[in-house]
């Protein structure tokens, strides 16, 4: 009996502001959520999201088109973003997936059991800007995360080149690298450049 009471209690409580009750709201057209009036975070139940997602079927998420690190945004992570939360529906600790923007990183959280997810204030808007809002589950897949990490590493290297060489010269280096990579004898050009810098 006590466990049933605790489950009902957990169902209406915010995962971050545990003294606040979630209230019914609309996140976007056709997507109802439970919102915390205190922290402004949103709980999206799996069945509600799956219905909304079916209305947007056919949209594909491509990693190099939605690389968070390249997004220009004034988004700032919520104060409680670093706090792990319990699922409002079943009380399980939610899995966290990190997304890295230019100015900050933040976490999306998803229940491994009921598959509902939690967005802190402003995070849904970032997901929309990236096009990830139509495929939230993909953010939690290890192969997706590995692809994004590899792309982030490449982007960081590109940004360092621009910072050190300036945009014009860095652009010429990138262009040359692409030409050599696409040429059947491109490795000869790379070897030549390496020899020039050894002297």
C-alpha cells in the first residue's frame, strides 16, 4: 500500500524541484507535457511523444547536419541541469545524454523503463534548432553518441586551425586537405608537405 502511495506521489513531482507538482501544459502543437511551475522543465510521456512523432514521420536525423557544437545560440543550461532526476512516472533514475554546444553543455534525461523524457527549461528549443526533437531516442544510442563525439573532435580541430591561422589561411588549408584527400595520389602531396616542415 505504501509503495502505491509513493508511486502516485512520484507521478506528480518534478524530478529536479521535488517539492513542486507537475501541471498539464502544451509543449508544442499536439504534444502535451507535464511542466514544473518552479523550474519550467517539461516531462514528456512516451505515449504522447510517440503519437506526436508519428505526425512528423519521415524526417531523418543526420549527425553532421545537427552537430550541437556548431549551433549559434544564447542558450544557458538550467541551474539544476547537473542534478540527476527520478522518472516522474516510475521513480527510476533517468539515463542522461550530454549535448555540447559552443558555449555550454547540457543533458537530456530519459527513463530506461517507461521511455518518457525530461527537458529542462530551454532544452526543447535547442533540440528543435538542431532537428533532434523529432528523434529524441537517437540521442541516447551509443553509436549516435560515438558519431557525434568524432564529429565534435573534427570541429574542435577546425576551430583551433581558424584561431591559430586566421580564417583565410585556414580556409585554404581545409580546401587543400579536401583536394588531396579526393586525389588518388594525394598521399604524395601530404608527404611533400611533411618533408617541407621537417627541414
